[in-house]
């Protein structure tokens, strides 16, 4: 077979794009080379429906070992009793989790998408809002912080079967104990979807959801810096409350229901090449090197928020505890859409984002979401945050001046040469 020049040329172009730009999308990161290498291997050829030691296909003796390493390592990282590493993505992890513990039509309560929540937490355009009956809590207008009173009130009046915490665009820590307290009052489960801050939680830089939430889901590609994928975790396994028994009449544990909900419930064959890459990434998470990295992520985010505020930008909640911040651009008279599109021309990549109580449509928005995991992987420190903010400010303050935008693009390209990305690749 001839090498597919068309596709591989484009892959080369994407690497160049990543090298030349300042990557500020809060949900992105650059994996290590060995994580990428694990993905591009013969494991992509292997069917392995089932779980280690209990597969529906032959020839699984190697992938069994790999998947077990991924499970053992992630359990060690988060000090928890149960892990399923097969979900193909964060959305798949949430779908399986809900399938395991809910019936169609059950009520769920999550953070509103327009206030920083995620599609899979009950949005009407997502399975979670179509199959289940969603209710939402928000953030307080004055502080930008989660409105726990609203959450408690909705929980008490609607009595959802599941309360979901965790967010895609929320820069503060979460009071898991308070959420669990009201959940216990109404007999609800609590799920923390820690997709965004998981890397900070892994190293104790934010409160741990594990003590208080029955279930924890995550993506593996954001602050965890692994391949694209999902995981489902539990601090402790427990007897399923639905009285489900196996053919011998034994009560099945929650772990069994979760495993069944991933496969065969919502997925077929696991992506063993991705699971191998997860195993490698989880190994990296256990190192001191990762502790240094993720500590720097938090420092960089705080330095960046400070630099933005010094230039009169309004950060929702007035700062950040984690790796990201949400900026309301209304006082600068710029929409999120225009900011994203113009910054893109200067090779600064981020995404437009609704701010709480936004008066603009989700396609336009009043804000941008900025995250530092990727630029921290490239080696940037606090002092570099000021330079990045200066670039962004120069573009935004000259948003219709193509000459200045083009000048910043060249400056960005030169600046990024100091932070090599995958130098071992050509
Ligand atoms: C909180 C949260 N949950 C779930 C997801 C979904 O992850 P994926 O894109 O891997 O399906 C995301 C992705 O941005 C997220 O932010």
C-alpha cells in the first residue's frame, strides 16, 4: 500500500500548527511522546470485548495485562477501589454511569450548561436531557460561585435520583460535602464529573470528590495529560441498591453494574491502543515530575488571571483555583465569537464561552474560556503568563486592525520557538 500522502501531509501541518501557536483551550493538552506512541500500535487491531480475564475473544492475554496495568495505576493515583478504563470518552463515561444507576425518565440535577456545566449533565440536545428529566442549578450573579442554596432547594423540591457536580467552565473548588449532605436527605446518588480539574485533584491541589461522591467520572486528556478517553471511578464499591442478583442468587455489587453499563450497555470492543496510552499516562501521573507540572499549572493560571485583571478584564468569580478562567468581555465591548476568531488569526487558540447570565446566544457569547495546561506542558512559567496576556490584549484592543494582528502572529511564532514541542518528531 502506498503511503497516504494527502492525510499524512495534513497530520504534519497539524503538528506545525500546534508548535507555532499558543494553545489556551482549557480542555486540551500535549501528551508525552510515549503516550502518543502507545496509541499508534498494533493494539488497535485487537478485539477484546469484556474485561481482563473475562473476554469474548481469544488472543487477549497481552491486552489483559495492559488493561490491568491501567486499572491498577489509576486506582493508585486516586486511591480508590474501582476503576473502569474502557469508556471511549468523557461523554461515554457519563452515559454508562447514568445507564447503570438510572431508569429512563428519572430526574437528574446538574449545573446549567450556560453557567459552566457540560452537555452530558442534562442538556436537552444530549442523551442526558432526552432520556432523563433534567433540572439545573446555577451560579450566583454577584459572585460567580455555585449557588448551593439553589442546588439544595431544587434537590429538596424535585428529589432527583442523581445530583451531578463538576463543570466545563468553572474556575473554583467545589464543596462536595455540602452536596452529599442534601443528597443523603433525599436518597440521591452524587456524581462528580472531574473531567477538567482531575490532574489537580490527583495531586491534592483541590478538594477530593472521592470522600463524598458515590461516583467519579473523568476524561483522560485534559489536566490528566493522557490520550482522549474516559474513566469511571469509585472510592469504595457498595452493594447495588436495586437488589440485582446474579443467576446464583448473589447480590451484585455496584462495580458489576458499572462494568455492565460500559460493556455491553453502551459500548462494544474497548480501544486497547488507547487503554495502553492511558496506562502510560497513569504511570506518568504517579511521578514527582507530574506533581511539579500540575503545581505549575495552578501557579500559571493564577498569574494569568492576575495579569488579565490588571488590564481591566473581568474574570468570573474574581480569579481561579484550578487551571482555567472565564473572562467576561462585555466591559471591553467584544463578543466571545469575535475574540476567538481574531485571536485564531494570531495563532492564539481558545474558545468563546457563555458567561453566567449571558445575554448573547451560545454561537456568539460574551466571554472566552482560557486554560493553561497546554502552555504549561510547553514549559511556560508565571513570567510568561504576562507575555501571553500582553499578546491577547494587543489583539483584542486592535481587533479590526489586520496589520497588528498579523504582527502579533509573527511575534507569537517566534516566542513559541523557546518552547519546543515534540522535538524528536521531524
Ligand atoms: C465536565 C466534562 N464532562 C465530560 C466531557 C466530555 O468529554 P468528551 O469530549 O471526551 O466526550 C467534557 C468535555 O469537555 C467535560 O468538560
